[in-house]
């Protein structure tokens, strides 16, 4: 990645967005995607940083599913935990009071 130190990448999906710091968090997400067999999606997300895309990256449904496949609800990194919560966590059912 040729991104400058601590540049940011905004990822958007279904009206929600989160920001990852490049290269650290973007590389971590891309590494996990490659390990799970989603190399093309890792390249797509990493490529958004290389292109210096100031508008960010819009995730397709397939890309969102891949990201959810590599994130968990126990993420130690705050940005990755936010990504999980926004994209992957099932909303809790409403309870009648």
C-alpha cells in the first residue's frame, strides 16, 4: 500500500459506514480475508487505499459477507469491533415492556 502514514479509509455498506486506519487496520482486514479465501475482496479493499479514494469504498453484499466472515464480536481493535457491530451483529429483538 502506498498510502500515507495514518491515512483513513471509509467503508460503506447499506447506509452504514466505518473508518479504518491505513495501512494498519486495512492490512489486518485484508490479511484475514486472504486467509479465509477472499483474496479478490482483500485486493478490492486494499486497492481503495492505493487509489487514494477520498470518497471511500462502497462494499457490495458479497464484500460485506466476506468481511463478516472474518470479524468476530470479540475484536480487540476498536475500529474492527465497530465494523463488526455495524455490519455483522444481528440486532437484538425489541422487548415489550
